[in-house]
């Protein structure tokens, strides 16, 4: 989408031959004011008449397109419900314009001009329009014209256009990172497997100034990543670990580490999943996708932070060479793991990834993202991400950043009792609870916790529900949503950049 920022022009002027242009204004309940009132006067009450003949009242989530008289600069006026009052947050504007994408495409809008008094609102409107306009249609060979989106351009019209453009510079960088991550999630698992994922990350991020290392299975064996490699051994596609380094801070700054589960397909392995809905397990690499998208965003906006990204990329398949229930793996940390369910593979991957990140980079703070448990979807749906960790301050940082950007998180507990449930009869631990499915998401977190050093402030984000919601929610698309990128970008810019 092409985005431009312009100073207000006369909106009532008549010009010839313009098609597909829409003027969008956010208005609240009550009397028409500002440009909407101006247009109403110019059209001799047509706007009032259109509203009176509709269900539009100006409430949130409403949208009303109104055809304007022939010869005007815009074909349509799109009224978007909400509020123009100061209590509207930029994120509410972003979500409202994200939803407006549906209406804009349904009326064939090619270009939308957003008129707003507030430059921050203008920038967030552009962000919402972009985030929701994301499509993944590369595999359609014949698409009906009426199914194709028309919207190609956003013009943000606001008194201080330069200020809006500056705010947007950050948001636009993050939106590009979100697109990058969504493509990974949506790609089919026959196309996107560990080495292909790793190569695509390198191809895009290296030219942007991110240091990218790809560790192959020989190197992983040498490092002793027996846990991660155990998961990979049932697949003909070898494992990869990708290590990203972004040095935007001062040389001496201790880095923050972001780790991601990247299971490019999760069949469950020998503890095979039921076939219904198994195709959704192509999204099981979403944690790694978020890491890729976040580093894209940080590099694009030149974040003043030192950050490390580690992605564990494997495919979980049943095979003659696959791990069995009862197998005991030795992780890089030296701790042994009895595998009682080969479908609890994400934690096996992250065990080595987390350990590696801490051993090599000694981060003070570490966040991991993983589509770890079905229990998380049962508990929190597609709307809330489960978070847990060993440091109240970091948990609050993640939660607060999520609330700000509209990526909601809810804390689940970790505790000694849960920890005891993963003690094994034959090894240091087992990869599922010894009781039943109770507190499944916490048990997953508790397992990861065994690979986190006391001195590392750590948060685990279980994105099983939010990574690929069934329906789009505001700026978050269905299919791969990219949930976590805007949250972590926000947390890093608020708490880890320019903070001494
Ligand atoms: N990738 C799945 C979790 C998942 C399920 C994500 C549904 C998104 C939607 C994970 O690897 C898994 O299979 N977890 C098991 C753990 C269990 C065996 C303890 C689960 O949730 O059933
Ligand atoms: Mn699994
Ligand atoms: Zn999985």
C-alpha cells in the first residue's frame, strides 16, 4: 500500500474523472461536526439523509459508505464510528481503520483519504489499513476479479503532515515485519521446512544489517542439542537453528534474547495427532516467525538496542527413525528428558534453544514465543496470549506492552507443585505431566523453566491461540496473525531503548 501524508485540501471541490477515491472520517455519536458537517452543507443535507436511512449512529465498529454527488473529488464518504474525542487511543483508531478495510474493498475503493485533526491518529489509521490489507494469495491461479482487493493507496490528510509521517516511520517498519512473519506462517509445510525457513530469513535480514548464522545438524550435534535433534530425527528435513544478532545499542549493553519455536509441521510424531484439523499445524512455527518479523522491524527502524534472536527449526514426523515414547534424550544443558509423548515437542526444541541463547550470549532478559499447548487455546481462546515467567517485572512489561498495542496477554501461574509433576521415574524430567492434562499450559511453562538460569529474567508467551485466529480481529488477520511482533517491538522501544 502506498502511503502519503498531506496537508488538508478543500474537500468539497469538484474535479472530473476520479474513480475509486474515498474520503474517510471517524466520527462519534451525536451532531455532525467538522468536515462531515461541511460536506453535509455542501450536499444540501445528503449526509444527514444517508445517516437517517441507515443504522449508523457513530458507535464503535460501525461504518457507513455514502455515495457523493457526481463531479466531486471523492466518490464516497466513509463514516467510521468511534469518537473524535481525546479519549480515543491511537490503537482504537488503528483497529477501526483495520476493520474499515472490508468496507473499502467492498465499494471498490482504490485510494482512501483519511481526514483527521490528530497526526498520531493519522499515522495509526495508516497502520491499521496496512495491517488488515495483508493477503496471502500467491497460490491462487485463477481469482475472480470481485474477490481481489482494490485498495492500493492511503493518503493521510492532517494539519501536521510531517509529524504524522514521522510517527508512521516506526509503525510502517513494524507492519512490514508483521507481513514478513505472516508469510512464513501461511506458507504450506511442503514449501517451508527448516532449511528453507532459515535461508529465507538470511536472504531478507542479512542485507538489512542483521547478523544471521544458520547452524546445521552437524553443528547442532556438536553442540549437544540432543533434545531438539530428537524431535527432528523422524523427518527427512534436517533441523536448523538460526541465530540473529542486532547491534543497535552500545557495545557494552547486555542483550535481550528472543527465542522462537519453529516446528514447520507438527504431526505429533509417533504420538500422532488425529487427522481432523491437522493442517493447522503448519502454523507451529509461528514463534520463530515472530522472531523473524521482530528483527525485520528492529532493523528497518534501526532500534537502539542489542538483541539476540534464536529460532529452533524442526519438522515433527512419525517415521522408522522417529523418537518413541519412553526414549530418553540428553539436552544441551546436560539434563536428561524422558519423552512420554512425542507431541509435546515444542518444549523439547525450546529446551536447547533457550539454553544455547543463555550460554552463548548471557542475556539479562529473555522472552520466548511458542505455539506450545492446545490447553492454552481452551483456556484463553484466540484473543489472549498466555504469559508466565520467573520475574514479575518482565511479565508486567510484556503484559503492559500488549495492552498498549492491543495484543492481549493473561498471566498463568508457575509453581513448585507443577514442577514436581514433570519429575520422571527414569530421567531428570519427563516432557508431560505425571498426572493428567490438568494445567497443561503451566506444565509446558514449568518444563521450559528448567532450562532457564536463575539470573535470566524470563517470560514464556504461549501463542497457540493467537498466532492463527479463525477470524480477523482488528489489525490481526486470520491465518497467520503476526501476534507478538507489535507487542515486543513496543516493549523494546519503551523499556530497552534509550533507557539507562
Ligand atoms: N503445537 C501443539 C500445540 C497446539 C495445539 C498449538 C493446537 C495450536 C493449536 C503442541 O506441540 C502440542 O501438540 N502440544 C500438546 C501437548 C501435550 C501432549 C502435553 C497438546 O497441547 O496437546
Ligand atoms: Mn505437538
Ligand atoms: Zn507443536
